[in-house]
C-alpha cells in the first residue's frame, strides 16, 4: 500500500513539474522581444538611451548615435518599444484620449494597444504602418512615462490621477493624490521628464 501511495505522489509531482515547465515556456513565448528602433534587430538591455522619461534599447553601439542624430525619425518605434518593455504605460486611446474599451485591442509588433472604440481599432487594423499611426502622434493622449506612484513608488493605477502643471499624475491608490496635493514639490522630482517635440 505504501509503495502505491509513493508511486501516486511521484506521478503527481512529475505532472506538476511538467505543467510548470509548459507554463514557463508559454510565459517566455509571450514575453515581449524588444526590437532596435533603428535597425529592427533584437535590442539589448545594456545598450540604452534616455528618451521621453524612459530608456530605449538598441542592438549595438552604432544605433544609439543614429537615434540621437534624428530622434523624430525613430520616435514611433521607440515609443512602441517603451510600451512593450514597460518603460511607458498606456492610459487611454492614443487617438482620442478616451478610456480604452477592453474589446478594442490590436497587437502591433508584439505590443497590445487598446482603443476607445471599434472605429479606432479598425482604422489601426487597416493602416499600412500601424506603428507610425498609433505611436507617431501626441503620445500624451494615450501613454505615460510615469509607471510608479510618486508617493509610494508602487505601480500606478491609471484610474487614480490628478492634474499637475498641465499633465496627469498617476497614483497607486485613492489615498496618494491627497498626499501629493499637500506638497507636490516634494514628489515632483520623481515624475519622469518628458522631452518637448
């Protein structure tokens, strides 16, 4: 009887290990693979340039120089990469600035982008250059380089925000906005510096 129980435990353990390996493989497959905005090749996390409050990754030492020479040329692809790597977060439809409809999502070069309605989604799906359309305009309508609450340093909740000097500041919870508003100068240094275009 003991041997049957041990055998059953061994089988269950083997199945659990196999399932966790399959889950790990699927997670790895779905992980965003950053592409260099200049060459389109695989980007490396140790080859970066500061841009729009975050870091853009490149494939080699030459591409950052090309990017710095003409950042506008590569800005849309850089923004797409920054959303994919978590350097930027989507907060609204990139066209209208309205809240995202969870049923209006388009995957653009490995990054899921949400839109307010099926019209915006359809416009994107039909576009020849989806990256330029979704990421080439005024990024402040739909994206933020702020990924952490300036008060707690926790990940932001896009439904918790206040306006500060003409821009939205996001927080992790409903309590942090009041703390921020009491002394914004104390926390403003934690907000990303966005380059003016």
